[in-house]
C-alpha cells in the first residue's frame, strides 16, 4: 500500500472479497449499492484504522491461521466515476462503465491493482469516519486455455471516435 501525494491509497496485487459491482440487493446490501471488500495486511489495517477508516477483522477459522482484515470500498458512478479497466494477458484493455462493471462479479481475478480515494464524513451527531471510494482499477481475469485464440479487434483496442 502506498499513500500518494493526493492522499489516495494505491494497492498493487490487491485481493478482494464480497464483490457486488452489479449492486444486487442482499442481506448485507441495499439495491444499487456497488461495493467490494479490500483485504488488508495487519500493517495496512492499522494505518487505515488510525486514519478513521472502518476496518473489520474476521477471526481465524483455525488456530494456525491469521485473522483477516478488510475494509469496504464503494463503487460510485456519480460526480467522480472510477476508471475501471479489464485487461487481458496480451495487454489489451477495455474500460468498464456503469452498465458493464457487473461482469467483475463473476470473474476469477488473477491480478488486481487499485487506487482508493478517501472520503471524510461527519454526521450531525458528531461522529466521523472515512469511507473508501474506488478511483482506479486494473483487473486481469483468469482466462481459459482458448481465450488467446479468440481475441478480436474489438477486444484489442478501445473504440476510436475518428
């Protein structure tokens, strides 16, 4: 984890759980709320907690395991939509938008780099905290053994408007 000069946090080779890029309603999610949980190391969890982030810990299942630390990251397409790129192994990339980002829910992610923007909030009762919003994501999904044979021109490059 690196805090950049704009106080955003960059995570290389990140791991995520509880993916809900589609914003499906469920027992822990309101309809339309797009989010995922970012796994953290103990050190990252301590740094973010000290800054007011809501970091959760899941106790280990076995006595030989370590606890799991994570924080929820919101994916919002309002005033500051995230830059989300799906990249294949040949390096071709495709930008995902509000209509296509849901396809990440069903992918097995092989590699993930993300940048998270903190949002400092305060409630009328005086409580405060920090919520993470996705700013940038580059995701490489696991590909099957035939994927490289069927990459077409529309998969290799962005649509050029001229």
